């Protein structure tokens, strides 16, 4: 597997911050940006897995709406509750 180049435009103030961090860490700017992107993507994937898990727990009535909202936020909890309700209603109508 070979590395691929990726061009990113960034504001001058962020470029300076990246340069400073790279100097402090004795790494290249590319290394700093690569590590930051990987960490961001990993955190996002972990968050999505947590959200799937708690949505399933809510759907199976293992946790309350309040617990769901505390974990994923109120707006996302409302969307999950809506989809769960639609799925249950659709299943009941199909029987």
C-alpha cells in the first residue's frame, strides 16, 4: 500500500498552529495532520458505534428516552425514538 497525496486548503492562522505543533513534536506538518485526521475518524467511528448500541437498547426498552437523550443528545434521541416508533408500528401492522 502506498501513500497518496491530498491537498487541503487551510486558513493561515491554522497553518501557523500546525507548524508550531509540528516543531514542538519534532514531526512534519504532514505527520501532525495525518495523526489528527486518523484520531478524528476513529473517535467518530467509536461515537457511531455507541449511538447504534444505545439506539438498540432504547428500541428493546433497556434504557429510557432520558438516558438515550443524555448519551446522544436530545435532537438525535428524538430522531431515534421516531424511527423506533415507526418500525414498531410497521411491524405490528404487518402481523
